[in-house]
C-alpha cells in the first residue's frame, strides 16, 4: 500500500512537471512572439535597417534612437556622408557627424553602411569645375582612399557608385562620365577594394526593377567582373508606391542580379501613399511641382491615414516581404529610408510640404498595421 502510494505520487509529480515544462515552452514561445522586433523576427533571413539623419546621430531625437536600437541591426546615413557634407573642399574632410554615426552603429553592434562615395548629386562644387581626366582620377582617389581608409574595418558595406544609369540602362552623363569616360566606375570600385579589402562593395540605384535598367546593371556588373574588379552586391533602392512596381518585375531583378553571383539588397525602402504628379494628365516630368504646393488634392491625408489606405499599405508591405522571404537566400539586407513617417524625405518630394505615410512607424513612432503584418508573416513561418 505504502509502495503503491509512493509510485502514484512519483507518477503524479512526473506528470505535473511534464505538463509544466510544456506550459513553460508555450509561455516562452508566446513571450518571444509578442516581443518580436524587426531585427529579431528576420534574424535568420537578412539584416533589417533604417536610414538615419542628423538628429538620430547626434542623439537629440531620443525616442527615435530607442526605436532604432530595438528594431534594427543595420544603419545607413541618409545625408551626412555625401560628398558635399563629408568632403566639401579639396583638402577639407568633415568627420564630426560620420564619427558619431559609426559610434552609434558600433554601440548597437550593427552592420554599418557607408552612403555614398561616387554620386552626381550632392557633390562638392569643386568637383564640378574639373575638366581633365587625370585631375578627376586624382580627386576620386583622394576621396575614396581617405574616407574608406579612415573607416577601414568599421564601415562594413559601401555604396561605392550611386545612380550611374539612365532609365534606359545607358550610362548617365554625370560629371564623372563626361570627364573620365565609363572607366570611372571600375576605378572607383578598385580604389575602394584597395582601401578596405574586407568591406562589402555595392552598386546602388533606383528603379532597378525596370527591365531596361536591369539590363544596364547586369552589363555594369559583368564589366567589373570581367576586369577582375571586386563587386559584392547590387542595392535596389526601392522607392515604391501602393500600385507599383509589380512583384514580378522586382522578382525578375532579384533573380537576374543574384545570377551574377552578387548579393541583392533593398537599400532605401519606402512606399508612397500620395498622388504623384506624374500620374496627372498633362503634367510633364520636367515641370516644376511648385504649382501643386498647398493643393489639398495632392495632400489627401494631412492628419491621419484612413483605414482603407492603412490596410492597402499593410497588404503591399506584406506582399513585398513575402517575396523577400521567398528569396532570402539571395537577399542580405532590407533598409527602410527613414525611421518614421514624420521624417521621411517623401513629405517634401516631389511636392514640398505634404504629409506622407510611407514607413512602418507613424509620426508618434507607433508601429502601423504594416509593421504588425510583416511580423505576423514570421509568426506563421
Ligand atoms: O533622403 C535624402 C534627402 O534628405 C536629401 O534631400 C536627398 C538629396 O539628394 O537625398 C535623399 O536620399 C536619396 C539617397 O541619398 C539616394 N537615393 C535617393 C534618395 C532619395 O532622394
């Protein structure tokens, strides 16, 4: 009787502990799911990041800074490393902001991106006065050697050349092309590889889903590879809208770039929800958009985003992330162009002073439905 009682007690204890183990696992799973953030949800898939501005970097925007640390594991500087800011005169380099930027990334153990070394826009004025090839080459060398060298081993990935292509895939008539010919691209990549052999080196551009532009990128990468020049990735900027581009066009580009043996990155993701002057009958692209400033028709959601559009945005982000997950073996990074809607460049482009809602966090830094939907994708997988 006594023995039987002991066995029953032991059995009961065993069952209770088995049940409580199961319960514990369930609770742990629930807690994990509830506390998933972008970086933890996609940690097995790709880096998830954001572009950061001056107020994030200098620590003034403390709330956004907390969000950045919690949600993202990679950063890109939105403006502070562009040529006119970091190297405004031939012999002047401004490292004040870039030092703080790199320190911010290091404090949070992040994948740190440098944006951007060679770009026709936001250039220092002295570059536009150069008219001979040897001087331009010298200046490229000084710019790339100095900056990449300074952050050797600390900036992990560089947008070496930005937006060198026209929409039809031909080379853009930038000051670099005009003065040096097309070899400036190869030269820039070679210089970056010499200055930091371990850094990831990328070509970055917008509208890379377009078949003609895609062909231009494929040619550009093949040309570099044929010369034995190091190129590690193609950055698709991803300034998209609710309607386009199609998932098919995006997917075709992911596959085309990956087939070249390079990584694919989505480097500047945002989804505009506002009407575009390009869609208006008779609005030519070259036209000034000042005529639309203050026009309520062009700024339909100045306060909150209606549920119908919020849902559309969430569905669009869900579809896009589903595609990213399908090709996670090819995609190494997804970076949003801004932390929250209130500081997106799309509030001022292509028309100034509008209220756009293109990101995952609203103006109060609350996660939007699109955020929940993306996280939900990972809970299901
Ligand atoms: O978001 C940036 C905005 O604050 C600047 O005014 C603008 C100036 O050119 O550049 C924006 O960032 C661009 C990025 O550096 C390259 N790809 C296109 C981005 C949006 O214009």
